């Protein structure tokens, strides 16, 4: 069933920490097909806000691979590394509303006095009511509440978190001045008028934090759909850290078909005899979200 809501605007937002791998292709395909099936726009955003992790040449390679595989984005590519003013403004709004505070705790200090939550160690609140003194650099944290953040995922159904006990006060700007993924993605989704977010289920736990920030900043909340994550033989998510093999442009069509099948979409045998253009034409017409496995 096609969505009959506001104009659909989706996006694919890779981090340039290395070449695209099969898991990246699955995420790109899911977001692309969902947008095109609903006659929507599909945007590409390079999430390079943490420039220290960016690999030289990765951005050019990512865009070349996407083009070679037949992906077509509808607007100019956006780079987070060029949008610091927008993140700085969002942070200033939260500061004016007394929702953030400086934190100078070291990783060791946090580890020594924290318990583990969904996203790692839960910050114990050391600096929440006692601003750090005598330190030149500090992070900025958001004050979370006991509110339960509940949303509906189009594949996984209802999902909720109580940020105070599951996550804790999280960082929006690091001590080295780099803005966090959570603040950047929320700001960019709002400024790009993103209505639907289709991404990997490894980011499911981040969604309540993003919804919390959206509400504080007065931003709309997109519709979310979290795709199953591709793993290796050891059950680890494919990534640079797990030595995921880069996808090869010389063998595009079989990899596209394999990605579509991973997303639960049955493909006709004769598709292997076609070309990339005919693949996308068929895939866009026959995309069905209810066939995507939940895990």
C-alpha cells in the first residue's frame, strides 16, 4: 500500500569511514525503494561530522559506487562537515532553555561510577548540578527526563525507552568541539524536511534520543523503518571494524539482486538476464514493506 500522507522525503546517510559494503548496499536499497515506491524524493547526506574518522577519498568512492549501481538522488549531496553553524545554533537553543550543561568528566571517571545501559555506560550525573571548575575543555550534555519515549516502527512495531534509566544524559558536543551524531542527524533531518527515515536496525536504540531532541527543538518527528542488519558468520554487523569486503562495481547486478532478496523481496529468475535499469524498474514497482523480515 502506498502512503497517502505528506510528500515523502527520504535519505541515505553513509559515514565516509571506508568503502560501502553489502550491509551499506542493503540500507541504501531499502531507503531508495521505499522513497521511489511512494513517489518520493531520495537524498544523500554524507555524515562526516566527525572528520577525525573520515577516510581520505571515501566520499568520492561512495558516490561513484552509488552511481554505478544505478542510484539517483534528487537534490545536491549534503555534507555534515559544512553544517557546523546549524548544529551550533541548535545547541544554543537548548542552552537558552537550560537543557544542556558542561561536563569535564574523563572516560575513566565515568567508567568508575557508572552502570551499563542500552547505549553503553550511563553517565552518573556528576556534573549535572555541579559545573566543572578549572578545566578549559568540556563536553556538553543534554538533561534527559523520566519520560518514556514511545514510537511506532513500520517493521518492528512499538518501541520505547526511558532515557533516564536506559541511556542517561548523553553528549551533544564533545570536549574537542565535535558535534555528536545525535544532534547532527536531528538537525539535518529537520532542515532537509525528511519525512521518512529508513535505516539499519543497529540505529533503533538511537531513535528515542533523536525523538527527545526533536521535541525539545520543536522539530517534526519522521516516520521510522529499521531494516534488518547484515551480519558476518560470527553474528557481527558488517563494518570496517569487522573487515567487511567492499562491494564491487564490476559485479553490480548480482549484488543488487542479492540485496533485494535479503530484504525479503522475491525476484524473478529472468532478472539475472537483464540490466541495472530494468532491475530498478521492477524493484520500484514491486517493493512491499510487509515482506521485509523484522530481524
